[in-house]
C-alpha cells in the first residue's frame, strides 16, 4: 500500500504546485485588469459606462469566487498531503 500512497502523494503535490502557480498568475493578471478598470471607471461616463460597470461588477464577483474556491481546494490538498506524509512515515515509506 505504501507504493500507492507515495504515487498519490506525488500527484497531489504536483497538483498543489500547479494550483499555486495558477493562483499566483491569476492574481497578478487580475490585478492588472483591475488597475485598468479603475483607470477606465475614473473617466467613463454615460449609458455605456454604466452598463460596463454592471458587467465589471459581475465579473469581479466571479473572479473573487473562483479564487476563494481555489483557495479552499488548496487547503484541502494541504490536509490530504499532510495526512499522506504521516501515513507514509508510519509505514516506513518515503515522502
């Protein structure tokens, strides 16, 4: 069973690393987009600007929800990885 848990552990660690990279890149790109939005919002007027604001607010909420859900997945991964590391130590497996 130790071999199977080591394979699972390696897969979860790879997934965590990929998720962390994705979140870092997403936050960076979102920050750039948000900065552009703020610049636009500061000077935009009229019906089109009002409609765009509504769309932006929905987009912003979806970005934040996605990031929050991804953070929850990351916490769950950390718990599972920690559990598998402990299990492998108990069984004398490699981590």
